[in-house]
């Protein structure tokens, strides 16, 4: 299974593609790519959203995942920040829908628990565990790309658990 993880952000949106390789005795996770969309501060809000959509759409076409995994809405004290983040999330969901891909959404605590084993883990801990789980020689940078890989890993772990329990994916 190939999963495209997206970590939405108002300045940096991370993405990552992880495959589950079940060809051997033990299944393993394989990182295909990761990256970040850095949005210029001089761009208008609509230009920034268009750029996120353009790049995510191109990456989805390039990597042909079976599913997109994304972080659920994060409730913030700052309503303006939450609104801006929701707009980026909407663009990411639109890109997935236009490619005809199903979307799985996970809470931040679930993602961190799945990858680190602790729902309140720090960004550095997530980066470290993502590198370990994917057998990477270095920590994935920036942290937003590591978070996107963590979201993809969370979906693969969840799908694997559901499959072992005999449920639908």
C-alpha cells in the first residue's frame, strides 16, 4: 500500500510518501519521498493556496498513492490561525478529491502515539522515530516533512491493525 501523508501548515506544508513492503517475512515501511512546500510571505492568501494546490496535485499525480492521510483539524486558541490552517487543509482535501483518492484523517495525538508511543511527543522525538521506522540515514527535514511521513506511517499502522482484525481497509 502506498500512502501520501500531508502535514498542513500556513507557512510550510509537508508531504511524504510511504510504502508498505509485504514481500518479505516481515513487512517493512519504505520512504519514497518527502518534502515541503514553503510559501512566500509576499504572496497573497489566494496565491499561497493556489501554490499548495498546484504542488500537491503534481506530487499526487507523480506518486500515485492509494490513499491520502492528513491530520484532523487542530483547534487553536487563535481563531485567525485556525481559519488560515483550515484553508490550507481544504486545498489539500480538494487536491486529493480531484485525483479520486480516499482520504483518512487522524488526530495529532493518534499520529504521535502510533509513531512514538506517546501522544504528547515533541517534534524532535517524531523526527527521530520516523527516521528509525523508515531506516533513514538522517532525520527527515524539515520537521513538517517528518510530520507528513508520520501521518502516512500512522495510516499504515492503522490499516495493518484493521486487516489483522479482519475488518475493511
